[in-house]
């Protein structure tokens, strides 16, 4: 079949993802982890599944499950094989703009998410995590990385109390760090040394429940 229709991609979604195993990857391009598409639940699923399955095959689709916030849902899906299960005609102009921004950013980092080295930085529900989750994808050849930060529950801690680690940084390099979100076109760009990233990490800007931030970290 693959030889006859080389452009057709197949998803394994039997039993809502309940039959996914490594042997099935001979026959399918991607797998569906669950019919539960709540972004907070999917974030935990994707985190644990990534110990066995590479992100480039983890289908992660944005839906309106329970009327969830699209910005958070997009940010979670962007850390795997990003896609939409939405009716564009039912979206507001602001929602369409948000989805276009998510797609544009994902095109910029897709090579890292789907082919880079994954770093699990802050695990979901880990002791002392203060509701945070963070993971990164690093391209050793290019010196580029994307870091995804998620706030699952509200936190009263200040930014300095909860930095995000950057363990792949090289002390001898300088980095340009772009901090961005899906809810605003504004970006915060800074220049950092590798030593400061290793020592101090990235300042965590999130406190509100179900919010997300992304950092694009590029060696200069």
C-alpha cells in the first residue's frame, strides 16, 4: 500500500490508542494516544508516552474539548505531532489568528520537535514542581532548541523562585533567547551566556492555571 500511495499517512487509533505498541510502527505513521483531548490530560499522556514513542509519531490534535482554552491546547499539541480537529467556520477571528500563529511557530520548530533530542525538564505533578511542566527539544548540529513551559495549576511563587533549567547549554557559547506566547504577538528577546543559562536557567513567567510559554534558544 505504501508503494502504491506514498503520500497517504496512516494513524493507528484502535481502541482510542489502547493498542499502541512499538511493533505497529511498521504499518503506521502516527498513533492516537486517547480519545480524551483535554489539554492538561494530553500533556501528561504525551509526557509518559514519550518514554517509549518518539514525538514525531504522537498525534496531538487541538480540539474544543469542554470548551477549553485554544491557546493552551495549541501549546500542548505543539510539543508532539501537531494538528487541528476543529471546524474553522466555527472559530472567531481572534481564534483563527491564534491558530495561524501556532501553525507558523510550529513550522519554525517542527524539525526540533520531530527530530531533535528531547529533554524532560520538569515532570508533571513532581514534588516541588509548583504546577509546572517543562520539556525541550534540542538540535545539536544547529545549536537551536525550543523549550515548552506549562502551568497546570495556579502558583503564587515569584518568577525567580522557579527557574526552568537549560541543561544542554554550552558554557563557551552565547545564546539568543526569544520568549513568546500564543496569546500575544509580542516577544521578549535577550542575549545570554551559556554559563548563565546553566547556572540560572530561564525565568519562569507563568502563574495562572492552564497557561503556556515557549522559548526559542539559539546559539549565536
